[in-house]
C-alpha cells in the first residue's frame, strides 16, 4: 500500500513538472547575435585600442616631466574621470524616458538630447562603462606603477611598494565605482538631463534656440 501511494505521488509530481515546463513563460526571449551587434563590438574594440594607446602615451610622457606629488593628483584625476563616466553609464540604463517627453514638448534645453541618450542606452552605457571606465582603470594602475619607479627606483623594496600602490589604486577605483552605481541609480533622470544639457550646449542647439527667440521678440 505504501509503495503504491509513493508511486502515485511520484507520478503526480512528474505530471506537475510537465505542466509547468510546458507552460508559456511571460518573458520575451532575446534574439540571437545580429550583424549590428557584431559591428558595434568591433567598433568599440578599435576605439578602446586607439584611446588606450593615446592615453597611455600621453600619461607616460607627462609623468616623465612633472613632479611625483602632481603625478599623484593626475592619477586621482584619471580615477575620478572613470568613476564619473561610470555614473553616467549607470544613470542611462536606470533612467525613465517618460518625463523627458513632456520636457521636450515644453522645449526644455537638453530634453531631446536626453531622449537620444536613453534610446541608445546600451551603446552609451558600453562606451561610458566599458571603454572610458575600464581604460581609466588600466591607465591609473600603470600611472601608479610609473610613480613608484620614479620615486623608489633605487629602493630594494620597490616590488612591495608597487604592490601597495597598485592595491590602493584598485581600492579607490572599485570603491569609487561602487559609490557611482548608487548615485547613478538614485539620481538617474537628473544625471541624464544634466548630460543632455551639456550635449545641447556643445552641439550648438542651445545658441540656435536663443537666436530664434531673439528674432521672435524683435
């Protein structure tokens, strides 16, 4: 009797599993790798390679001529740039597009640019986080090593100092990025709008709108 009951329970569990596995899951399955994604990946690879060479060449040339304390400030500046772009990359993925449409209808400066950023969120996030953020991390590490060798080239403990400086650089970078994620998520719309306004200024749309307003008033 007990064996029959256990067998029936087992059969019921199998039937339940079949029902669940055959059930339509309300989650949209993404399409496979498209040609556009491959081209974007290759483009980002080339851009990353080019920027890395330029930034590393510029930073090593600068570190040869400036004093170590100022070089340390430059390293901190590079870390800050990486963290700043991480904030933007995170904000773009977390922001809501809806409020920007009402702002665009009221012709708020930077609203259209903010919508463009959000509509291209994967690419903007990839460029900010993966290209600029990661390059700054690599450059700051290399710069820290260059500072150690410049200061302690004749010291027997140069390898230990190199490890310590590298660990501190990594700690500041990772800690800054962790801090950046919270800021980017909690202030996503505000950050995207500020970036949109900056883009509007550099694109010249802001000055064009001002000229149009002046013509209307006159």
